[in-house]
């Protein structure tokens, strides 16, 4: 069995630490603001294109870069990653628009009754998303096609998958324990928050970098442009492979349910439930370990405090708004039940939505489960106190939620082993 992944034991490779130390010594000489115009022009030049399509992304991009400069304390690797990530997103936006011009039929694709898996982070949403995606009747965005969406066909598919695999291998090298926290792979389902990134209105960036200035601005924005791009991206992926039910997943959708429903008025929802303090502690550990790849100034207590406040507000807001949905459009699933008997849990999901769970689909799900021994990725261990979190916080922030959905704290004083496959 591999050693446990904890915020105390996690360390980047020696070469990475040496590079970051050298960068820290030269920080006053080499660190600088990155003007958004510089990255925009670089992306245009590399793609040999200049049409980004409808929707203004300049202000969100500028806010993100400014907050990264002022707040994130990025190390050398963090600055390289930020620049590379933004250029990739800008280039993809250019390519998506070019493809839309070349294939006008993309704009005619209908996204019908997509399922959104929501819930607090680390409540089994990733595991459930992956399990549902193996049903041939379902379709989830895959990592490779989200990172390499152009062209909207199967052309050069294996080459695109290899490129994405190489990109992910860099993350694994920089963060060797990350796979223990969250499954990563070019052909695995991708959280659909990435489909919003070309608008630069996305909490994806807040996970990687400490950007309170951007976050405060982002939370006050109308997210309709982000959801519009989400739909455009799905249409693009549907051009490559059509005719199946979309299975989508991102906890952040709870923050903007009314806006989501404007874009997808017939959407249905599956909400997972877990003791909030467990979930918040786990996601705080994940964010701490991930941010430490990109910054040498990461405060776990600050992360835990912010996560508790943000997710309690988001969940409270969603619970009030979801009651406007008719009961048949939303299904509640316990994390404990999902862990105990995944196939039975899936059967209940299908029954609720009147979907057919074919023998082939169930067999494929059973095969996936059989290939995931509980210690395959080692254990992700954490303690609430490491993040400034205590049992009384659950009562303070989540009392109504816990009472309504019969969940409560299970975080003990000692570290709790949980496999990444069940997050």
C-alpha cells in the first residue's frame, strides 16, 4: 500500500523545490504583472486566428491576472502554469469559434434534459459521475476532448489523447500524490466547470490559486455568459458524438441554479449528501495540496475558513432554490449509501428518472468497481483541526441542512482514511 497523502507529508520533487527557491531569490527581478493583452496577442499569433466569438472575456481575464499578481504569491512553477493555462484556454476559444464558422450545424445541436450531479465537494460526485458515464446511453465530457476540443471530429483522436496525457503527466510529476486525492486521466470524465473557463468566469481558477480579489468580484457577477459558453462547448462536443444523454458534474452549479435553468430549462439534478464537516475538511486538504504546487505561501486554516463560509452559503442558497423544482427533477443520494452499495444506489437513480438500466450498463459499472480495490490509490488522510475546523462549525453553518437531509459530522479527532475513488 502507498503511504498516506497528507498536507504534512506532501512535497514536490527536489528539482521543483530548487527551481522555486531560485525563483524566490530573483523574485524582485523577474516577477511582473502579465497584461491580458499580451496573452491575447500571443494566443492569436499561435493559433493564427483573431476571432474569439461573442461575449466579452477581457474584464474577467484582467481581474484574474490582477488577483494572481496581488494575492496568489505564485512561485516559478505557478507563474509558468498560469501563463500556460490561460494561453491554452484562449487558443481553444479561438479554435472553437473557427470550428463553429466552418461547421454552422454545431449551433443547431439541442442539449436535451442533461443531468447535473451536484452536492458539496468530496461527497462522491466524481465517483458517481464516472460510474454513470460508463453506461452506453450516457455521455460525459472527457478530459482529452475538453482540453483538445478542436476539430469537432474524431480526427487525430489518439494524438490528441497522447498530448493531454503528457500534459497530465507534468501535473503528476509536480504533485506526485495528487492521484491519491482525485482521479486524473485523459480518457476520464471531466468536471464540466472546465466548459465555462473560456469565459474566464469560473471557480476553477480559485481552486488552483489563492485569488480572493477575483473571487469577491466573481461572486457578484451575472454568470449567464459562463453558462452560455458551457452550452456552446457542449454543442461542440456533441458534434463529434451525438445521440446520448449528457451526464454533467460540478458542485459550483449550486451557486447559480436560476442561471443554469435559463440555459437548460429541462435539466434534472442528482444531489449527493455527506456530513458537511467531513466534506469541507476533505476539500480543504485537496486545495491545500494543489495550491502548494503553485505557491510557497499557502495557509491551510485560511483555506478551511473560506471553504466553510463559501460552501455553507452556496448550499443554503441552493436548498432554497431547488424547492422550486418539481420532485421528479431532483434525486437525493447519501454518500454513505453510495459507498456501501454503489450498484443499488445507481438503480435507485435510474428508477427515479425512469431511465432504463440495461444489463450491459450494469455489467460495465460492476467491472469498473471490480478494478478499484480500496487501496489502489493509497489513502487521503486529514484532520479538521489542521484547517481550523471544529465540530461546532457544522452546527453553526449547516444545522438546517443536516436536519433536513439527516446527515451529521463523522470527523473524529484522528485522521480518517478515504479513497480518492469515492470523491
